[in-house]
């Protein structure tokens, strides 16, 4: 029998016996991970395992022209694994159990095949599972990026607190450096907080900022312009002389913005304005 005919024959066998093989795969998983794969969840998991066997059979029939479908299956399973907190190493290690059950079935049905032919089939099947592993890895990478972004957003929201002190007046104390990522998230967070708190005036205190670079300057000006568009009056405090010079050096005009040497002076000015 030719190489192509053998592949087609085994591909048909896999598709026709996908239920049987999916049960074999589940039994292997249950044996090695009894807590993760309890018997009562078998029916829920068999549909995924049947898809796995079906995709493996299709790969042999179509000379791996279904790579996209294989990758999608791996991505979906990888996403499920991350949602359950399963480590990537554990997810990848299960591939060995998938292959073991499928290859045992192939050997059982084709006991007359030579070792050379079986090796060729194994290589074809291994290509399928390597693609799945690649998809698993991408799913975990995407999950890590989402977690990192969520952590950054949480950190940035904590590091840029809008603190109301009087009706319609709040303080934004900035500490540390403001890079491009922090600037964009800061603007979004601050504008939302000002809207939720019905803030009309915001004091941006720069006394905790010790390094002024173009990204910081651009971020502050974007924030000031955005506040003005929303009808919120911005005030700057804590700006040291060298900081003012750096703004002037790059051509930023601060003459239209209220600037006070200290936070207390800005608050005092606000109170005087209310008393008039």
C-alpha cells in the first residue's frame, strides 16, 4: 500500500473511531490527573477530544491542509486552560497522552504496518500536535499580556489618584516619571474620575516629579488640553524653576494656566475665590 493510501486509510480510521479514541484519551487524562478530569465531567470534555481526533484524521487525509483549524482548536483549549489557572507546562504535557491514545489505536488497527511506515505516520501526527502546542503557547502569551495590562492599569490608577478636597475641586498628586504608556492611561483615568466626581477644577501637583522629559511634558499638556475641553480648569503646583525652564525650552506656553508655587497656595486661592 502506498504512503498516501496508508495516510488516507488511517485518517478514515481516526474519523470513524473518534468517539472510541476520545474515551481512551479521557481515561489517560483521568488516570494522570484525577482531580482535573473527574469521571462526572467526562461527557463535557469528550466533545473537545472528539474534535482533536477528527482534526488529526483530517490532517492525514488532507496532507495537513487543515492547519488553521488545528491551530484554532489549540488556541481554544489554551484559553480554557488559562481560565482554569492550569500552568502551560501541564497543558503541554497532556499532548503526550493525546498522542499515546491515538497511536495505540493506529497500531491496534494496523498491526501489519512496518516500523518505517508507522514512523512516517507518527511524524505526520507529530506535526499536528506541534501546531497545537504552538497555539497553546500563544494563548498563554495572550493571557500573560492581558494580566500585565490589568496590573499596569491598576498600578496607574493607584499612582494617579484624583483626590476631592472641596465641592468640585480635586487634587492630582503626580509621583515619579510619566512615560508614554502612563501618560495615555493617566489621561483616561483622570478624565473619567473628574467626570464621576463632578470636578470643575483640578490641581495637578508636580512636587513629586523629579525627572522632566519630552514624554512627561507632552503627557501633561495632553491632560491639560483634555481637561479644558471638558470645561475643567487645570491648575499646576509644585513646579520647580528648572522644570519651568524645560517647558519653555521646548516652546510650551504655560501663561494661560494658573500656576502656584505650592499646593497650599493653590487651595488658599481657591478658597478666596469662593468667598468673593
